[in-house]
């Protein structure tokens, strides 16, 4: 098994900082992914006159072994630090893919005065299929790690053949990190009603990783948000920004975030307001 623990292509998986302007958007990639997954969205937003920053979350984008040394707390702290680094901008938006969407929800709940609006792509609030549901249950016990310490990966959930051929893929990940992903799911479900900014939720109906019904469930639970928009994408799989409807998704996000640029009736409110 250790022979399969190969490094990713660092030239593709590194963080990026694009564009410039008074507004900024923080982009957060998903579990075992990298900023490569969200770069098309970043380029589209930068073309609209926005600074876009996508950090590489701890343990990601290098080798499978690097994920042995991190937990969900490291991912949350990295996201918070990246958000704090954008404090000088007039407005800050946060967009996340999959696990990154869960982290984005947490940022909006914890720092409501700092996040003007959210865009959540394929939020990983529920896994798809009975196998992943079983893994979620087993992840709460040591049994899964004893039986299978590593999960091998041979690809990623993208339908577009050209994008799939270019995709950097982590060859394996420690099954222990699934426990951290489940913790983030539980945290997002617990804090979703604390989110008080506008939110766009995009789901891919053919997603093989997460259940699109989970995204719609989140949208219904965003009861404190002044505006919730759900976008259903009929083409493409889980990695929405890189797939067939990626351009449509980027346009929806750019238009949605742009609505709040000069909107005077709503302003982010501090916790407890």
C-alpha cells in the first residue's frame, strides 16, 4: 500500500491570489482536493474586479502522509486566518466546495461581521449512497481505522473528460480523516441557523460524492439569512467549478455576490446582535 502513496503535482495544487479591487473573495477547496478545483471560479471572479484568494488547507495538495498530521481544527484555523488576512477590503465574500463549503458556513457563523455573503458548491453535509453512510457511522469508532487505515483514490468526480485528465488526484488518504470530515458535517448542521448573510447553494444533481438533497436541506435551515438562492446543475458531477456547468456556476456566483456590493439595507451584524 505504501507504494501507492504518491505526491500530487505541486505546480497545480498550490494556493493562488488573483485579481485586485476593493472587494475580496476567499475560496476554500474540499477534502483531499486543492485550489486547482476552484480556480475557474477564482478566475471568473477576478475578471469581475475582485481579489480572490484560495489557500491550500493543511495536509492537502502534497502527499497522503501529510494528512496524518492534521485534523479538522487545522483546516478551520487556516480558513479563519485567511479570512482575517482580508480584513482591509471593503467587502469579503466566502465560497467553498464540498468540505470547503462546510468551513465557509462555519466562518459566517463565527465571524458574521466579516462575511458579506456565501457561495456554497456541493456542500458535503450528507454523503451519497449506503456505503458512505456506513462509513460515516463507522468513523465514530476505531473499527474503520483498524480494518482499513488507508483509502486509495484513482480519480475524482468530474464528468468532463478534458478536466478529468488534467485533475491532480491524491492517491490515498488516511481513513482517520473521515472522522474530521464527519465532525465538520455535524458542526455545520449545528450552526447553520446562525448564518445571517446572503447564501447561494449550488448542487449537482449527478454528484456521486454528496447528496444534493443535503444542500437543499441546508438551504431550508438558513432561516436567519436575508436571502437564500439554490442553483440546481443538471450537468456535471461533484467538482462543480471544473465540470461541464462550471461556467454557468461561476456566472451565478458572480451575479449573486454582485447583488450585495452596494446593497444598503443589509449589513453584516456582529454575533449576538
